[in-house]
């Protein structure tokens, strides 16, 4: 899932300064699961914002709405009647959701209330770890299901570097060295031959905006254009 | 000859090579380079010019390499993968060669988090293995993308090896990969754990690797007990056994530097005899002025003329 983190409160306050009626918009999918921008977090943020306005002469008003997915038009449509009543939107979705919301309501300023941090996993309640950088050319078959692009601090494809500290990464004693893990798991599976060969330079396919149309749908969108 | 560099000539003639290190200044300070170079001239066969070492901004390694040439030294131009993408790397290599640089050392580089601009974006477009391969392909006349180069840069290609970092069993295979990628010579991490080093060299010999590549053993004399403790606990990938610490502890503070040099000389003696070791890479960090005396004491002088 996509993991996000709420921005510092002062930064959020600064972003919406001067607006009088603000709708806080949550998303019910990834950011809800990672406890950053679901319905509950929308309620908490709106309450904090209201409280901070108490001493103002003309306190701003805050509405709340959470849709199932901000990255999906179908769900954004639910906001069509509501948005015109507000002069700014404060989105708690990931960066993609925020942009799709802004695209749907181009006349209304949209501000982010979270920083989108990574694609990751849920280790335990409230504890998330990055696992994928969406580089566009997956090497997990070679590396025993451990991503060197993400998990190695230098994104090495022919690791480990000379800085390993025991089995930890040179940048952080609490972060296991990705290549140490890759080595151990491949050894355990008897597949070290996978990394004996030199892995050539990566084809970084994520260096420009991308569009993906799944096979079977090409015709549909070609004719639509 | 692959490059015709002095280092290549020394090694291919079967001489025991001796290389040094020069860290470029943190400013456009020509004098600093001249001063360091003065200590090394005639004492080492080639001098490594570090590339933003420990991720701290310094004068660029190719520029400092050219200045070293002007001072009568042969540079070993270091390049790390942290600060440049493959376009910048290849163009710098072309320029470096055109200006007379003939040796290169290809490294991953310390992570930017350790340096003086920890907020920067690390590039790591290619890794050190792929850089070695690229320099080799360029020497053979092709860019990374397979396109032809009109005048190939014919570098003598160096790579690093750390015999001490985990997983130990894998280190010799990684050496094999670097040789396969195109490394002509290897400079190792600073060696303090001789037992482990002997084992690593033995494994490399058993796999026939020492026949295919020149290995220069990395030596950094300890200046003091404090430095030894720092190296042991703070420097990534460093293996400093307790014997080293204890030996320095055994002498009074004023004499610790001398003891460090004595230890380094003992190591050099052993490496001179060790099958599979072709030379010494002396990294006397901010101790360039002591290099002539270390070289003398270790019996590395005079250097052969080639
Ligand atoms: S220690 Fe391991 S994970 Fe860290 S940069 Fe080196 S190879 Fe990558």
C-alpha cells in the first residue's frame, strides 16, 4: 500500500491561512489503513483546526468528507455537490489522490495535509516499512524477493558494498543490509548462481510520467481518443 | 599495454607497486595540492585522488588529478557512483583521458548521509560493478549504450575490495565479479586483521583470481590510540582487532604514531612475501608528510624506473 504521514500542524495551518471555509477530504483506502488520512484522521485534524481558530475574530469553518478512494473518479463524484460550498480543500490522500481531487475541482485551491512517503508493508499496528520504489523493471526474481533498489541505501544491483557492518547497512545499524539478506536467502535456497553473473545497468523506466493501459483495453482507449 | 600508465608498467614488469593517496582540498586551493604532492613525488608510483571522499564537497577529483600531473605525479583518478549519472561519468572519463589521466578507480562511494550535504539526492544510476564494466567497454571503443567512441579512453582500471565486510564467504566471489567486469587492479580496504586477510588472499589464489588481477594491499598507519578506536567503532566496513588497540595502548601517547608506523611496516614486509599480492596502497590520511619516512622504513625506496 501507499504510506503517508501527516504534515506538521503548523505547516498545515500555514497552507490554508486566509481561507474561510475549508473541506478536509479523507481517503478510505491506503492512507486510512496506515492511519494517516482516513475518516478518523480527518475528524482529528478538523477538530484540531477548529480549536486553533477559537481565538480568531472570524474563525474559519471546517467541513469533513471521506471518500472510498480519491484516485478514482467514481468516488470523487460524490463530492461534486459539496465542494462548491467551500473556498479551499485540504486533502489527506496520497499525492495521486490529491492531484486527482485538484483535477476534478480546478476552480478550488487544493492543499496537501500529508506527505506521501513510500510504497510499503504493515509490520505491526502503526509500523510501516518501505518495500518498493516503482522503478519499473523488477529484479526480485534475481534477488530472492528482496528489493535492492529500495532496501539498499545505494540501490546497488551488484552488492553488497564494502561498508556492511556485520549484517547491517552502513547508513544505519538498525537497518539490515539488503545485500546481506539477499545473499543469505539465495544461499538458503541454493540459488547463489543468480548473483554470480554481473547485473547490467538498470533501465530506469520511472524517469518520466507514465501511462499504463492493460492488454485488452488498448482498443477501447484508442477509439475513445 | 592497456593504458601505458606508469602503474601498469610497474605492475606488468613484476615490480612490487607502491601507491599513495591525496585528498583534494575543501576549496580552490592549489597550494594545498602542491604541498601534499611535494611529499609524495618520487616516493609513490601513482597517487589516488579521492572523489568527494566521505561525501564531503572537495575540489573535483579530475581537476585535482590534472594538478597532480602538473606536480609530477601520476594520478589514479577515483570516481564514485553517488554524484553522477552515466552521462556525466562517461563524459568526465573522456575529458580525463584527453587531459592525460591513465588510471581510474571505480567505487560506489560513501552514502551521502555521512557527508556535509546529507539532504542531497544520491544518484547511484549505475553501481561500481557497472562502472568498471563501462570503463572497460569504453576502452574497447563503446559507450554503455553500445555506440562507438571515435577516440577511446584507454584507462588502467582499478576497483576496490573489502576482504573484511560480511558476508565474508561472498567477498571473494565479488572480487571475481569485479575482475570479470574488467578490473585490472584492486586496492583493498585498510587492513588491520591480518589473519582474515591471509584467508581472503588464499581463497582468491585458490580460485585463480590472483593470476588475473593485481592486488594492492591497503595500509593506513594508525596515528594514535584514539584513531584506532575511532576506526574500530565508527568507520563502516573497518575491521580493527583488539591486538592492534592493545599494542598502541602499550606505548606512551607520544610514541603511538611511531608504533603505528612500525606496525604498518611489519604488514608491508609480510605482504612483500605474500603470494598473490602485487603491491601496497598506502592511505596516510592527512599524514602525507610522513609518507617518505614510512616508505624508507618499509624498504620501498627507491622506486623502480619504468
Ligand atoms: S551496506 Fe548493504 S544495504 Fe547498505 S548500502 Fe551497502 S550494500 Fe546497500
